[in-house]
């Protein structure tokens, strides 16, 4: 509705622009007043010559020029124009053509080339559709460009780090976790996340640096499940299975999927992440079975 109202206003404005010059009355000739002006100029030149303000030669040249203009103005008093009735008839014909041809011509042109049946497209759905068509790689590229321009944006590094891990870009994930830890401050969760990225970058091996990071996370929060699990994994990789089992049995209650990863295919670089998560789930099952057996023994009647 708003579009058609705007189109109607523009059409009316165009018609008015065409009809306005045609509606004006024919201008009167100004040659009569021009004749009087040129005559006054001749008299003024004569007075200046008599007073000695200009030389005779200059006065004669000025009189010739003004006389030429005076003759032209006098000839213009009786122009040989078209009859007034004929001129008025022509203006009416042009006005009628403008009133009829302009709106109908524009309307026909739009119906032929435009899309009058196309529904409205509000701004909000179009913006949402544009965001929906962006690929993951494009969104990541935008974040990376932002971080190149703003390397001290700790929130940005913390947001993109898990995305790198899910895509198997573990070296980039380690870099992002380091920057997030440096800019946002040390917490047990950030230390554990950094150690996890180091483990994934090392194909599931808990390196010395990663182990130190997990130990720091436990020092900050003794209940950090993720760090404790990886410390148990480090003990298991070092051949100390008893210590690994003790560490995993001592894990507090943890939510399923506390270590999250998303492998695109079984052969992707996220395979170490899947192995770690499977280890966590197995450790939880072992802990739960041990706890259940202990409860059953305590419920048995004495012999």
C-alpha cells in the first residue's frame, strides 16, 4: 500500500511539472520599456558629453551602440507570432496528452517490466535469510578478521577456541585458549580447556606441559573433573594403572558429556577427542559400579 501511494505521488508530481509551464499565460513583451531605457541612455550620454565627462569620440561610439539596441527593441514591439487562439489550442493538446499518456504510459511500462504481484519482503526476514546462507567457514573467517584487528579481545578468543577444536584445528585451538587465558584471567576451567587442547594437538597424548596445566587447574579448583580425568590419563600413559584407576574412582559426580567433541568422520583429527570422551565415560562407569558394589556389601545382613 505504501509503495503504490508513493508511486501515485510521484506521478502527480511529474504531471504537475509538465502542466505548470503550459498553464502560465503568454508573457508580455518588454520591448516598450526597453525603448524608454535606451532613449534615457542616449540623453544621459549627451549630457555627459556636454559636461565634458567623456570625449566626443567615446560619446559617439556609445551613441551608436545604444542606437543599435534601440532600433532592435523598437522592431520587437510588433512581433510576427502565431495567432493567440492557435497557441492556446496547442497548449491544451499538450496538456491533454500529458494527463493521459504520462500516467497510463508509466503504468503500462511497469506492468510490462515490473513485478506487481511480488509480495512484500520485510527487512528482518531478509537479514535473517542472509545470515542463514553464510557458511561456517565464512563466519569463522569473519571472527578471525575481527581478532586480527582486535587481538586483545579475550571474549573473541574464548568463543572461537571450541570451534577450532570441533573442526580438528587443534593448534589453532591451543593458541586461542592461551590468548583467552592471558586476557581473561586464570580459572580452573580455562586451564583445563587449554590442557585439553594440548592433548588433542598431541593426538591424545598428555604431554608434560599439558599435565602441568591440569595440575594448575586442580590447584585452582579441586573439583575440576576434566583436569582430574586427564591427570588419570597421564598416569595410565606413564604405566601407572593403579594411580590412574584411583584418580578416576575419586572423580566427583559429573554430567554426561562434560568433555564434548564433534568429529566429522571416524578418520578425522577429532578421533583423539572421541577416545578421551570414551575414557571419561568408562571411568564414570567403573566408579559407579564400584560404588554400587560397596552399597550392596553394606546392605548384606551379618552372618
